[in-house]
C-alpha cells in the first residue's frame, strides 16, 4: 500500500467516528450541548457542596450529621455527573 492509500483509509475512519457516538448513534449537537450544560451545573453544585461540607466540619465540629448529609449529597451529585459523562 502506498502512503496516500493509508492516509485515505485513516481519514475515512476518522470521519466515520466523528459521525457516531460510542453507542453508534449520530451525535446531536443540541442534546450534547444540553448534557454538557447540565454537567457543568452539577459540577458547580458539587464544588459548592464540598466547600460547604469542609466549612461545616471545621466551624461546627459537633454537627456531624449535617456534615455527612451535605458531603454525601455532594458526592451523589458527582456520581450523577459521572454517569451523564459516560452514558451520553
């Protein structure tokens, strides 16, 4: 094979991968943008929850239930974001 033929095969393979997601469905820019914005919001809320949990841990050391509630809530949001990243 010549290098031109190899380059053509690689270009065709890359073009077909751009048209498909990892599940084989065509990518929808609207759906992709919506999922990306939801993920950004979930990440921001996770960071706020994490910071709030750390502050509560040091400012109110006797409030362990509140610390665990906020901390596990933030972790639950991060898990949801994780699944959105790999499922869509």
